[in-house]
C-alpha cells in the first residue's frame, strides 16, 4: 500500500499522514525524516514535528538516500517529506534525472509507504531560476508518486479529501 498526502505548507498534511500511518500499520511505523538542519527556524520546525509524533514512530533521519533505508525497513514507512528531499537533492547538485531515478526506485519497492509532499503548483511562476526548477521538479515528482499510489489525499485547513 502506498499513499500520498499533498497540500500547502501548514495545511495539516503531516498530522493526517501520521495518523494514517499509525492506523494502517501493524507495528510501530518508521518515520523517515528528510529535513536537514539549516537555521534556527528550521530547527524549531523539526522540534515541533518531533513533539507531535512523540514515541509513536521509529525515526531515522536521512536527507538523500531513501532507497537504502526503505529497502531495509520491516514496517510501514512515513516519508516526511518529499519536498524537503527534493530541496536537499538540488542543494547537493543532483539534477532532475537523479531525483526521478531515486524516486522510481522507491516506488518500485514492495513496501508500504506514506508520502508527504507540499503542493507548490498553485502559485505564480517565480522570477528565480532555481525556484522555477524546484517547482517543475516537484510537480513532475508529485505526478509520478500519485500515479503509483493506491490512495491520494489533498489536504487543506487540516481536512484531507481522498482524491484517488
């Protein structure tokens, strides 16, 4: 079973994805955290996420190498979040083809995975070239993930609507 929770920043998608993962797992799920510590504000966000999930998950922090972690997981994996992973991959000089290749490997695994992803396609086209590249890649990866998922939930204001 693969599921995607997609929505805007602070839409409530992480909390709903956590609840879904716990409900659909027979053991304590694995929380694969991709966010790299960059500044104090990001440290605060990470802290809040850790407090929110408490001891309900086994947490592994990995900003880049998703396939290795998920391959070895014995339980459902909550991948939080694909958006930060894409950001990390771009920051570490990986191009779209490397990002797509890694995600295709993840999607090919016979594993239960819950993906969390920011919906960045509803805004304006930025003037910044890197921001445009990020939005384009995120949109393509979201389509790839959604196509392979059994369930897709769009989240707005803490309400998840199943769209697939």
